[in-house]
C-alpha cells in the first residue's frame, strides 16, 4: 500500500503510482545515518532514497523489532542490508554508542539525518509537565545530543553534513501544538546556530520543514477528519508522500547544496 493511501484519504494517482524517479548517484561513496528510520515514514523513505543514490546506510530506532523489519525491507529493495543499531536518542550513552558503532563499522559518518520526533495534542492549560518534557526531549533535546555526538567524528574528519527534520508548525501556530511547535522552532534555531559553530570545520547543517507527509503511523494516530482538514490546506489538496520529503534531504546531503548551511527549507504546498 502506498503511504498516500493510509487511512481513508484518496491518493493522487499521479503521485502515488510512482516512487521518486531514477537515481543519479548523488551520494556514491557517502555513509549516511538516519535516526527513527523504522516504520513507513520520512526516516525510512530517506534511508531508502539515500541508498538508491549510492550511499552506504545505517539506520537506528528505539523499536528493535521494527528496526529489523525496516532493515529487511531496505535489503529487499536496494540489494544491501543497512547497518541497524537500536538507540533511544534521549539517552546520551546510547547515542554515543550509536555514533561510535556506525563510524567504526562504516569508516566514518558523512551525513547524519536527525529524524526523531514526538508529537501529541493538548491545550496549554491542560498540558502536563510530562507531555511537555517528553515532546521536548525526543524532538529537540535528542537533536542536540546526536549532533554533539556526531561532531566528535565529523570535526576531526574536516567534513560532514547534518540534516534536521523540523516542521512548518515551528513557523505557524496550530491549536494544541504548543509543545511540538516550540520543539520544532528550537530545532530550526539549533540548526542555524550549529551551522555557524561548525562551518570552520567544513561541516554543513540544514533542516527541512515539512507540512504533512502521509504514512501508516500518522494515519493510526490521527483522525480522518483532521487529516482531511490538514490536506485541504495544501495547494495540491493532498499530503506529501514521505519520499517527496526524502528527496529534499537527498539534495541537502549531496554536493548540489554545497553552499547551503544554516538554512531551513520548507517542503510544503500549504497556503494561508
């Protein structure tokens, strides 16, 4: 089932019937690590697209069974099984182990895609400390922890690319999303500041800011009414496919974006 057909929303056959198009070898010779890559969403699609563009892939997720299943699917689709390392990105010890394992087994980390994030819905007056803290920990603080850890490998190498997954909610208000919006706005600010810190070391840091990308997990945790409402805000009248977001991440990982750093690229057809 195409990700665009998850839930009861109709798929656009012009998009859902195809994948991302032919590969161009944009990432040949690169090692790419994608966090939160189990499942059917943006992380998994990014790992697949990077592999199709010639990269050597490592994936991580805290869900070991789903992580293994994702690695198996990627092996079937690309012909090579990625290195799969379980990791809770809120735990600095596990994060450091992830980076050391990937760098040790693959000879370094050229690209890190920070995809981990946690959402939820609650108005501010009813939001608990636990809800606030968990969303900030997974969505923002983990991005800081993984970035700090991977720089131990990228700075000595004098090169590297970090791509963070932000959200248009970091720019645009949405009721019940104060914690998620604050976290994603923080990811944007972290992206810009880190880019300046590491530019002297030849490292680029950018982010993508998607509006809505349809996949099976999102369909499970979101009502059809809300999905229809969010899709109606898009100029094309449909959500993005995860690979449409992944294509922009491939661009940011490649030499085609060699002069870009500290940028947040909106991947959206959303209108006011």
